[in-house]
C-alpha cells in the first residue's frame, strides 16, 4: 500500500467510480472484523482485481479519510508487506486495538474475524446485539457450575 499519502502507480490507476465503490465496501467492515483484498474486489464489482483494491487503498490521503483501510488483509490472513516500512506495524496495532488477534506466524483466524456480509452487505453495522440479563439465581449457578433450582 505504500504510504497513505502516496498516489498509486499511473499504470494501476482506475476510474474514480471504482475507487469510490471500493471505499464504500471497505467502510462497511465492522470494528473487530477483517476482509481480504479479493473479497473487497468482488463486493465492489471488480472481481479478480485484488491488486486494484490495494492501489485504491494506497491512494487514500491523510490517514484514510475515514475509510478503515487497516481492516483489509491478504488471502493468507496476514498484513501485506508495503514498500515503505512501518505501515505493517501500524495496521497490526490498529487491528489489535479493535480486538483482532494474530497468531505467532502473524496471521488472523479467518473463522473468527472474517467479515461475511449478508443481505445488508453495503450498509455499515450500527446496532449492537442485546443480550438477556441473568437473574441473581442464574448468575450464582453459572459461577458454581450447577443448574439453578426450579421452584
């Protein structure tokens, strides 16, 4: 991706509408989730153009303009090597702050963090899942490992 202030190579430039679609899809990736370059290309309507996604993200200015570029990884679940050192570390730190964990080989577990958009693919997630509150008896039972008594 080079630096976030660099322009993509002239031969790799594509229409602004392709970049806009790519940025729109990347902006939908929720915190704590990641996607692959190929996945973003497919969802943005430019299939088999993972490298184009990389060029689009490299063209972002001033920290990404609100586009969470750091949530895009290569197909192996790794942070891709950049031409300028330091951005790999920054991307990893940003992901770790969101709760994404890397193994000893520097890979994420896609089965835990891969973003799989459903019918709401191009709408950013805003609602948080609510859970039922446990009653005091259920909390006590959970701590002791026993089922709560029925009355």
